[in-house]
């Protein structure tokens, strides 16, 4: 059978070879799936919970609307609406997907790839919040 290591390797292979990756609500605001999606250049499909006003990281300097798809939790409550949105995602033009992935790659390299990149973006984002 597959061990945990094989399953994790398979998951990373799938993420690296997909256009989109769901980041669903869990028991915490933050999910490693989000970071893994960025690392593997899969466009995040973020589903926010009603009672959790989670802001995308570095939202002050990254235009997430250009590189992620963001929904509220109500999308999960009605199967008709959910599958309608899935169809919309599947029908996004390849040129738009490529453009989103390019911008996502730039955002990852600029703000997530290294500890220094994270610190630089944190300081840049802080200027918008506090100064």
C-alpha cells in the first residue's frame, strides 16, 4: 500500500500539475494548502468562513483579485451554486490562467520565497497600515 510519504508526494505532484488548488475552511484561518498552492504555482481558490474576516497575506501590496479566486462559505452550502462556480473556473480561458500564474509566480518570488522576501513585504505592507 501507499505510505504517508507516497501520498504526500502524490499530492505535491497533483498540485504541481494543476491550474487551481482549493483552500477550504478548516479549524484555523491559515492553511498550509494556501502556501503549498503558491509554492507550486497553482491558483488558489480560497473559501472564507462567514465569521472569519481573513485577509489575504500582504493584501496591501498584492492584488489577490488578479491571481486568486476568492469565495465566501455560502458557495459550499448549495450544490447547484457550487458546481456552477466550478464550471466557471473550468471555463476560464487558458490565456487568463497563464497570466494569473505569471502574476502568482511574481507574488511568490517577491513576498514568499525567502525569509528576506517575507520581511521586505511585511515592512512594505506595514507602511500602508500604520503610516
